[in-house]
């Protein structure tokens, strides 16, 4: 039972502190859709996705009204498309366009899963598939793509890393009239998870049930408000306060997730407790770190504060639910966090500092705009660095970088909405091409051998 205080506290979280269900994401297996041709497969894919997810938008609206908690995004993730189109990879865009059409028919925000898993090596069909990504992202509106280039068990596939640097460049070039938004819908992963409800990296893993509902809960403003109540507490008490807050947020998310799965006739998957910021004032991960005692995010001590935050969020979430999954931690996307945007504009936070922060938080170099003339091999080197952090530390890391064509340091890209805006950040001018062009694999670390 909930006490009156619990009810009032939840109302305050929603009305004043930006508590929301950031996304309800339905994962759908597409294996039953495989046919002899791309066109027939695409028709089956469209029909299946529209049938399975036909009630997701209305269900989210109903639940939001009943529980009084905003549900911001309604999304779908699907089986990695490279597996569905392996017999005709050059025609993968036909399926990609069918998925985008389904997303528009359903009225959902994004659909993820135009993806490939090449963490150990790259099959011929996967290489062809990856080369179709820029075109597909340029000709669709709601489709998102991702590629897993490494894992702790397999090491890092440097051929795929090289290919992804070129893919980011081309995706940005083909959408330069929209500030390179194609690159903003593409993620390079190491240790990608199969139950991630957040875009642009969501896909429906091959180990999942036919239809699954995963929910992403977010509440940076709630955590910041909780810390404002203990301005002089030591860091032990700060960690405890964050844990208690994360516990409450997760319980709310699980309540909605279970009911959503029931109404959508799907299996309840996981609750992803990720502090995912938005450009709105008061909904910032950076401002949590500043509340902890950093004058401006990016200053010395930022990584330590972020480590405390990320760990406490995970501990609080796991206490609240046995189905915590996805990424579950703190996100630091530059363009989507007003505190990060301001720090980047002042030069207080750099790519180097962001890379250090990714060692202790969820995901990686996220929604960062860089000069459009940055070489593809430099982008590949950034991906390799992040993949190495993920591989060695047995955690998910990622890169979502936007080479803004025709723009340089001092300029800004602006997408509006949840994607926000980002000042162009400087990149090291050192040449990394020889490293990238060597190819091969970076072997898995010694501690990956667990058997």
C-alpha cells in the first residue's frame, strides 16, 4: 500500500521535478518475416510490426492518464535487420523503408534495429548491409541504426571500426541540410545489450521472446531535488539519498511496465533506470554533478562525482526490481543536456574529459558535434577508444558523433526537441590513420576468459 506521503511525493516528482517514463519500447522478433525476396520480406515486416504494436500509443496515453505519470516516447525495436536480409543485403533499404513506414503508421517516435552485430568479424552480407546505413538514414525519418563493433569476449573488430568512421561521415554528408541528423540516428557499440529501450541504439536481441515490453524511466530532476535537501551532507549520505530516490523511481517504472505488457499482450522485459537528460531546465545530469559540488561540469572531480551517481542509481534500481536491465545508469549526451551544452559552450568540458567520464557511466561519447572536416579515420579512432574502454571494463560503451558538414568550432547544430542543440567541439589534429588502416582485431583481454 502507498501512504499519503508516497502519493504526494510522486505528484511533486511529476509536476516539479521532471519525473517521467521516458519510453515504452516494444521489442518485436522479425525472424518469422523472412521470405525469398526483399520486397516480400518488407511486406511481412510492415504487417507484423503494425499488428503487434497497433495499441502501443493508445496504451501509453491510457496509462499516463491513469497513473498521472507522463510517458514521453512510444517506440519499437526489432531484430537486427542485417540478420533478416542476409540473403539480399544490398536490398536491405527496402526493409528499412518498410519499418519507417510502419513507425509513421503507428504514430511512434522512433523505431530501432537497422543494426548489425559484427563484434568479432564482418561477414560479406554484413559489410554490404553497413554500407546501406547512410542512405537509409537519409531517406527515412524515424528509423535508427546501430552496429556492435566489439565485446569483452571477442575483442574489437577494427575492420568494422574503420567502416563505421566512414559511415558516420557519409550519414552526416547525406543529411547536411539538416545539420547531419543522419549521424545522430546511428550508434557504434561495444558490448551492446539486447534489451535496451533507448534510441538510437535499441534492437530486439535474438535471445528475447517474440514480443517484449521494456520501459525506460528517467528522473534527473528528481535526483537533483533530493540532493538539494541535503546541501551539507557528506558523500556517503549523498550516495544513500540517490539510492533511495532511484528506488522510488524504479518502482514507478515497474508498475507501468507490467501493466503495459499485460495490455499489449507481450512479455514484460526490463525496467531501464537511466538518468536520461533533456534540454529542459531542471532535467540535467550535469546539474546533478554540479549540485554535488562541481562548479561547472567538466572540472576536476567530475569523473568521481559521476562514478558515485552511476553506482548509486544502479544499486537503488536493483533493490526496487529484479528486472532492471538495459543500460541503467547516467547518460551524458552533450546536445540533450542543458548543463552539458553550457559547459561545452564555455569550454569547460572537452572530448578528453567526456571520454574519461564514460569509464564510469552508462554508454559513451553521445550526441557530440565535431567539425565537418574531421577525417573518417579520426572518427574511427574515437570509436576504437570507446570500444576499448567498454571491452576492458566489461561494460557497454558507444559513440554517437556528428561531423557537422560545413561547420567548425564556434558553430552550433540544432535539432530541437529531445535531440537539442550542440556546439561544435574541437578534435585533436593528430593523425590516427595508420592505426586504423592496420585493420585486424584488438584481442579480447585476459580477464575475458572465465570458463
